[in-house]
DNA sequence: GTTAACTGTGTACAAGTGTACATTTAATTC
DNA sequence: GAATTAAATGTACACTTGTACACAGTTAAC
């Protein structure tokens, strides 16, 4: 249907795999030492995410807690991160990769664009479930993180919105809108998704209410699309 | 233009003044003791809000910190609240009053409904500034608070949305929508406002970007209204 | 006026925190 | 193989935290 040509948006940034596996580093063979370091590093990242998912607030978890969960001694933490804040910024990088995967999955499914909203929301939902920890971190951090983390997350959501702008303009969903107006609409969509995320993440073990919430989100996206189509300067 | 007749929604709940003054308790003359207690109680509440506004995360501030800022000894905290969580639930009550004032102000201004969105957003903006602490707490707590605080905030935002439904139906803004559909739209509006709040609160000392963000919010609300008008089952 | 109730004080302690520093262990380099 | 480098350990210390407990000072009740 269309090709991914927004290289300019991302070519400058490398992000590690979101799978959080021990950083395979595929082609380049690492030295054993660096390999082990990368291993405990992602153990720390995973420990932090796990603690966040288990109900902890990222702002309150301590270096010692993280280190314990990662199976290392507290002071070893400093070999990898200066701070919990610095670790948090790395979590944002994981989030970035995850969001990009989300966009890619949504694009694959959107061949038949008649049910575009349906499809996209289902994919969003699946990502919420399969990367719960990251999205809990995202929703927490966007308003409750340190200033630098808040900014980093804001930035990722902005990039996400720009991706949506790209898609909307390539599919000519709203021919009457210029790119600034498309961005405005995309921001509204992203905001609505992010806002819903908080609710959905809290409904993990209540399938009925969760489905209801998803239906609400879908209707709201439809309203946004209807409104965007009607927009006049 | 219209009268406030949604008594059924609120008649069962009393909320203290949001001004956080020492709980005047107007008509009933309190005993001196209870009066003093109420005084230090709101000193604790104000201390917590101040700490939150000064950049602290509510989840991380300690009983000792709050007590110190309130000018009492740490252990005296327990005479008023069992927990920081219990204090947090009281902050939600303050928030509730604040949101109700917001609705009321918006209604007073909405006599000429031609610029309804403009007016409402300006009022929203003013409330964000004059009750910064409460809204910082709200955005933090909605996704990063304890489960009970998250629920309490969710509940308040739901009540807020119901108020909007009330207004929309009384003004017959969208004659084609039934009340469930109006609620869906109101939730979208509330979500968009809440999402924007996080951004706006971070732009307090950057008037230029702040104005931009407000313009974005206004455009987005317009999209929502356009879409709601176009909605068909 | 005495007694009882209650808010706020002061002390105390065990548990948890960040982090400096010296040490051990293992991989890389020569 | 010896020397070097770096990751992880272990110990240590000065905080901060929540909270139990005994106490003091005031107000309320009788």
C-alpha cells in the first residue's frame, strides 16, 4: 500500500532491542567482558521494569532494590548507571523501540484501511499487554517522573505523533488538512491513546470492563476522525 | 441561559473549601480544640501540596517532610492521618471541590455560547495556574498513585465528565446524541484536558510555548465538537 | 475544681537508603 | 605466562525513614 520512507526521522538514533534479551549485538562479536556487562545491564533494566510492573512507582524504587532483583550487589549498580534517573532515560529508549514496533505492526495490518481504527486499536491493546511494564512506566513517568524523564517521554510521544502524521498524509485520510493541522489531530490521537493506557493498564484482570474501555476508545477515535474530516481553517 | 439543576449528582457529598484556609466551618462554632486540630490538619494538607508543587513526587514525600513543613513534630502526623495515602485521599477531596468550582466558573461565562470552547479553556487555564499544586497532584496521582488514589481521581474525573454531559444536553449542543454518546464525548474532552494539563503545568514559566499549547488544546476541542456533531450510530 | 480526653512533644530504634573505598575475581593485553 | 584492566563484591558510614512509647500541656466534661 505504501512504503516506509521516514528515514530522516530516525536515522540518527540507535535504539536497543525492546525484547530486553541480553543485547545480542548480533554481528559484532563482543569481548566476553563487554558481553557480561551488557547482560547485567539489561538485568538491571529488566529488574526496574519488573518492579514498576509489580505495582511500584518508578520514582520510589531504590538502587538497592533494583540491584537485589537483578542479582547483583548494590554498589555494582554504578558500573552501569549514575542514577535511577539515568536508568529511567534508558527505559525511555526501550519505550521508543516499543512504540516504533507498534507503528510498524499497525502499518502491516492497515492494508485494508476500511477498519483502520479497529485494527490499530487492537494492535495498541496487544502492545499494552505484551509490554505492560513499559507502558506503566510511560504513564507514570510522563507526569510523575523527573523533569528529564518527563521530557524524554514527551519527546517519544511527539515522534510517535509525527509517525501518525506521516501515515495520515500518505493515506490521504484528510486531504483538506495541511501538515500542521494533521499534527494537531495526531497529537489528539496520541493523547487519547496515552490517557486510555492508564485506564487499560489498571483493568488487566477485568476483561469485561477492559473491553468496554476499548470500545470507548474506539468510539472516541472515530469522533476525532469525523471531526478532522470536517475541519476548516 | 440555563439553571444548575444537577443536585442529584452532588447532594450526598460534602467537600471542604478548596481555598485550604483553616476550615472556617462557618455556622457551627467548633470547640477550641477541634478548631486547632482542623488548623494543623490543613497545615499538613497544604504542606503536602506545597511539596508536590515544588517538584516533589507525592509518592516519594515522607511523613517527616510533611510534618516539618507543617511545623509539627513527625509523630503528630498520626493524629490526623494514618498514612500518606490517607492524606492523599483528602487531597483528592480538595481536587473535587476545585473541579466543581471550575465547572461553575465555566457555566457563568458560558452565557454567550458562541465562544464556549474559548471561554472554557481560558477558565481551565486560570484554574491550572491558581491551583497548580492540586493539578500537579492530579496528573501525578492518576497514573502514579496508589491504587486507591488512582481510583479516587478516576472517580472525580468521571463526575467531572458527567457534569459536562449535563451541560451539553441542557444546551442541546448535540441533539442527535443520546446520553451514553454524550458521555463518550465528555470523557474524550476530559481526557484531552487532563492530558494537556501535564504539558501546561510544565510550561508555567514559558508563556510562549504555553500559549501555543493552549491553542493546540483549543483546536483539538474543536475537532472533538465537530466530530461529535457528525456522529451517527 | 477535679478528672478525663486529646493534641502535640521528645526520645528511641530498627530498617532502609545512597555511596565511598578497599578488595576479589576474571578477562584482556602484552 | 605476567601485567593490566575492569566488573562485581564486601564493608562501612552517615543519613532518612516509619513508628512505638512515655510524657506535657490544654481543653472538655463532670
